[in-house]
């Protein structure tokens, strides 16, 4: 498994494998778990090469504390990547590698990105879309894998790819959950034992209680602070999105209805 810390080194490898091969790309911020593993597995099944990126992107954090406390587990991340047959890891450790001139150019979406998480995390989706565009330009994948766990992000990336005619196919991947229903997330590592036991209630209530206000009340009664809980039309039905704080940890989830 190759590990590249610089754009130049990765590009040399990318050139060496030619343009006829398919490349399945899984962008992440590390602290890998079974959710990320499911994306890697799919990428490997469907492509000649699998590329993983690990980069904690500073521009998508709207709170310094969240960025500073983002879990870093380099050794186990690389072991998981190896186990899943990753061919190359793009692992820039210095943000300057991706932002050599600062943050003067940004990708901005003006509608959906201003709702749900975007309403409460100003600048978040601009950071996400900007770094994903940069990564696509560097990695040059044919396919890129994104989790439905971050469904708003997935939709915005699909929109960006379509609007800018980017030559990559976006492959959505189902949310991987703990046995009790809690959506796996790198931030779950920051829940204490008591909070971990409570956390699964979020998914249970949001998926079982039909009425929005009743669902919100039930969740808040358990000690969560709900940031938003909305049903958004999707196809012939809708999708329910939630963000809620449990102590100092912000959890998000969504379900198709
Ligand atoms: P992150 O490292 O949290 O930025 O996530 C990297 C990718 O993994 C994103 O496409 C996420 O949507 C996806 N992902 C994270 N958690 C899960 C999960 N529990 N199930 C499926 N995909 C996930």
C-alpha cells in the first residue's frame, strides 16, 4: 500500500497507472470505522484501484474546538486501509498541501446548503465542497464513494458534480449502524459511557415517531438538545433529517420515509 503526503508524489503514481483503469476514491477525515470500511469494500469490488484520502479539512469546521478535538488514529486507520486492499492513501499532514495560497477560492451552493446543517454551521458546506473539488482534481477518480449518513453532503456533492460536469461517478453507500441503531461516526468516540447508552434513542425516536413535534419532544426529554428535525420532500416520499447535541457531541442522522 502506497502512502503519499504530497500532491506531486500522488500525481506521479496516478500517471503511472494510466487512464484506462478505474479508480474508486473514498475521501475521509480519518478515525476510520466500519462505516468507512463499507465504502472501501464497495470501491474495491467495483474498481481496478482503490484510493483513500485522510485529511482533517480545517475549512469545514466552524468551531475551533471541534477541529482540535477531532480524533486522530493514524496507526489503526492505515491497518484498516491495508486490510481492505487499499492501493494508495493520500495523506497530506500539512493543510498547506491543499491550501497553498490560503482559502481565497470557494465552491458555494446557494440553496440546499443553507438549510439543515448549513443553517447551524455557517461555512461548513463551502469547506466540504471546496475540499472535495480539490481532491477530485488531485486524485482523478472514475468513481467516488460517499455515505448516506451525511445525506445532505452527498446530495450537494452530486449537485456539484452535475453542475460543473466533473468526470466522476458518485456512488451512494448505505449508513452503517451499531447493533442498537446508532449511526457510526468518528465523533461517537467522544461520547462517554452514559451518553453512548442514550445515543441510540435518537435513531429510534426519529424513525418510529411519525409526528415531528412529538418526536422532538421525546428526544429532548431524554436529554438531547435538538438543533433541527425536518422532513424534506424526496421522490414520492420524504427524508427526515436530524442534528442533536448530546453533551458536547453533535450527532446527525437521517432516514428515508
Ligand atoms: P468522514 O470521515 O466522517 O468525513 O466520512 C467520510 C465518508 O464516510 C463520508 O462519505 C461519510 O458519509 C462516510 N461515512 C461516515 N460514517 C458512515 C456510516 N456510519 N455509514 C456509511 N458511511 C459513513
